[in-house]
């Protein structure tokens, strides 16, 4: 994804003179960017989905703040409506969120400064989701390393708090929205995730993984709808690993 999609950071003669709070505010200001707006519209759809499935306003807002991964929240509501046990719901949410582990592993070294404490990284890792990850990765190259935690704290915390409030507000108004509106808004997020991850990919293997998932999912869903996401991940990962090995053999 090109840098032009994000509002540029304020230019100063010497970034080293800026305080941590100044960088925190720079991160928080990204709430006015297009990716943040798309994420908020998706949470409008999530609020309607939660309301239709009997999840209370407080529960829906807490889910956004505590889990902070929209697909995991959808999985949790689906597990609740499907009558899953507490253990079954926990496993379903964990499996849907495990996809974020490689993103966290790639993001933390980029965010860590020379004197960053481990407890700070553990706290900020909660706010690493697809939108925050893409936005952070795009901007870190313009931010001094020792100020990146402050910047991401502003970005991640503001995104989380704002979307929690959006869900609470829309929940009150959910009866005034036709279902088709919620569905359309909800669909914006996967489309944004797809395009942003494609544009920000630094290696062709990521494109192979994405295409493999898109191609294999319809077939796997038809054959095993109860395990479609899990099996698609395994199959797409296997196809990507095969491509990586082929590419290395070809280059050697």
C-alpha cells in the first residue's frame, strides 16, 4: 500500500526534539485516515450483527476492546448463537486469532527501541491487528526508533477506543438500519484487508499465499464447511511453502 493513502506526519526540522506525547498524538491522529474509517464502518456492521444475535451493548463493546480482532468477535458470536461450550468457544476464537502471531513476530522488532521494556511491548501487542499492523508498518520508517512505541500506543489505543464507542453508539440505532446496510458495511473490511495486505507485501510468497487461499476456499468450504477456514489455512500454507522451495531451487 502506498504511503499516499495515509496523511503525512507533521514535518519538523528535528524529529529528535519531539516529545513522546507529540508522537502519541501523531499516532492518534491516524483515526482520521481512510483505513481507520473503513474499519469503523465495518464495526457498524458488527454492531448490527451483535444486536441481531442477542448480544448486549455492554458485551459487544467489551468484546471489541478485549479481543480487538473483528473476525474473532464474529466467531465468538457465532459460537454463542450456536450453543458452543465455553471451552469450544475459546478454542474457536483462539484458532481464528492465531493468524496474528506471525504479524506480531514481524511487528515487535520494528517497534522495539533500544531501551524499550518488555512489559511495554506485551501491552502494545494487544493492539496489533490487521489495520493497525498495516498502518504501523507503513509509518515506522518515518519515525525515530525510540519513539515508535509512543506512536503505536496512540494509534492502537485510539483505534480500539473509537471502535468500541462506535459499536455502542450504533447499537442504540440498530433498529433504524436495514440489514442490507449492515451487510454492505461489514463487507468493506475484508475487502480492505485484502487490498492493503496485497499492496504492503514485501515478498511474492505473500501474494501466492493470498491467491491460494482465495482459490482453495470455495472448494474446501463445499467439501468441509465446518472446518473450511482451518483447512484452507493449512492448504494455502502448504502451497506457499512449495512455491518458496521452488523459487529457492530455481535461484540456486
